[in-house]
C-alpha cells in the first residue's frame, strides 16, 4: 500500500505543478483588454471598426491605422475582440480584427465572429500573430506574422492597402 500512496502523491504533485504552470503561462502571455474608444463622428457615412487584443504590437498597429484615417470623414471605433459578439458587420464598411494564435487556435470570439459573418468577409481584414508567425484560420485571407514592433509599419501599410478600397479613400 505504501507504494501506491507514493505514486498517488507524485501523480497529484505533477498535476498540481502542471496547473500552476498553466496559470503562470496564462498570466505571463495573456493579452491585455483593449479599452474602447472612437474617433470622429458616428454620423459620418464611412465607418471602420478595429477589434483587437491588447499588446504593445497590436496597440501600435491600431494607432497607425487610426492615425492614417482619422483626418478623413470616417468614423473609427476601436474595441476589444471580446466585444465582437455585439457587433453587426453591416454597420461597418470595413472591419480589422487583430488577434493572437492561442493554444493552437484563434480566440473563440474571433472564430465565432468570422463564422457568423461569412457573407461579409470581403469587409474584414484579419491580422493573426503567433510566435512562429505563420498560423491563421483556414479559409481566411489573413495577414500573419510575429509581433515584432520593428515590423509595425509593414503591417500598418498592408492593412491600409486592404482598407483603402473598402473605405473608398484616395
């Protein structure tokens, strides 16, 4: 019986260590929540939504997009991806979704939004970041890469290139 107790103690010790590791990992690498804000008047004809997870890289990319379009007559709304469940894609001319590939898949809020809004996919620009930089959802034309701050201008330029025809900006 002593042998079984020792094995059980070791087994439960490993389980506890594993869960502690998961808690540490989640705390260390979890994305921040984006504080919502808007730019310009909601009455403007053109509307752009930026939904993102909070990180230095994604914040810089969002800031670059906002800076580029804020002087145009475009209403810009920025919010956390968790708010996507409340969003009706028909209310926006263009939507940017920036998320991190987590545990081998996109965040649930992003996945559900993409599937729910399939008929509006031509209005949506998806940016997926991951450690390797190549992961993205199947059947989604996403911009994929690593979250490297020095690469921010490259991402911003590509997103703007995709948004310009949607917002009909010169």
